[in-house]
């Protein structure tokens, strides 16, 4: 009779691996490849680059060198730093003006999680993708949260009454952002809209614990099923998560869960 087996799980495995790899990168510990870009150098680990990129894997397999120096032509130093951050952490914040070049470089280097034909695939079909692009393009043009929330609410409300004409809905809601509505539509119909969708997809994939569907509300960049269950009582959740509870929270039920 086979002996009883026990399943052991390290709850913080992914977080510890991510933090550990980032520490090795930042302190240049055990690095075994140097990337030369624009007269500057970045050191990294062949194993990490190979796991994240078939391009790098084939390169290192074809050229078995103990510590190769790879000269990167037509690659931005800033963009490659962002790509390394993405490969080591699974997420990165990219400046809007660098997003297009970031995606193009990722595709050229075949970075997993950022490559493909950039064709957006949405949970509820192509029509949802159109409006996701409209909202993404609008949000990229105005960072004021109140304006963005009003814009997204207007779009979602418009979809419920007339989802067949995205241009009409956008022209109605666009002024809430104080930006050129035609520019939002042009963005959504072009490459920028696809790139914003890819970037948002990367952010979604980086959420821990992973999520099965959208929309999902994150609190302090965190998500779990309990918080999701109580989304209908947003004020109470916010009060529970605030360190310094304001007067408006005093009358609420503290036993939310």
C-alpha cells in the first residue's frame, strides 16, 4: 500500500519569487548577460529572458557564451528598462508617450504577455471591444478621476439604450472629458486603441489573486472574492479600508463581513 501523501503549498511563492528576482536584477547578482543600448548597458539573467522571450531563448541557445554582450539596435534604453521590469515583475507602468514604442519593441523581441497580433478579444465579443477602446482612449486623454468616471458612466448608460452607434454615444459623452471627441474616435479606430487595450490587458493579467472576469474593483491595488461580493455597498467597504475613519463612516455597520 502506498504511503499517504501530503500536499504542501507556499502561499507567498509567486510574491517571493518576484521580489527575489527583482532584487537580483537591481543588485546585479548572478547576472550573466549584458544588453548594450544607446551607449549604455543593462545586466540581466539569461534564464529570465529566455523564459519570457523565444527570441532571447533562441539567441542564447545558438550562441552558448558564458556572459554574452547583446547589442540592441534601434531599441530605446528607457523602453528596454520597462520591458525588463515587465519580465521580472509581470507588470510595469509605461508613460503614455512611450506606449507605442514599448509595444512595438515587445513584439520585435517576442516578449510573452505583450505579443500577438494586437487584436483585442473581449469577454462579451467584438462590440464590447469597441466601447472598451472608446473608454480607454478617453481615459488616456484626461487624468481627472471625476471626469473619467462621468465619461465612463455616460458611455455605459448609452450602450444600454443604443449600443449600435458608438460614434453617436462618444460624441454625446466626450465633452465630459473636455477633449476633442473626434480624437477619441480616431484613437479607438486606430492602432493606439489596440495598444491601449493590450496595456490594459497586461494590467488585468497582473492582478493578484487572478480574476476571472471584468469589471472588477480593486481596493488599494488588491482584489479578493469577499470585497467583490460587497461591491454593492461601496461606501462601507471604503470605510473599512481607510486607516483614519472619517465622520461619514461612523454610522455604518462595522460588521460588514
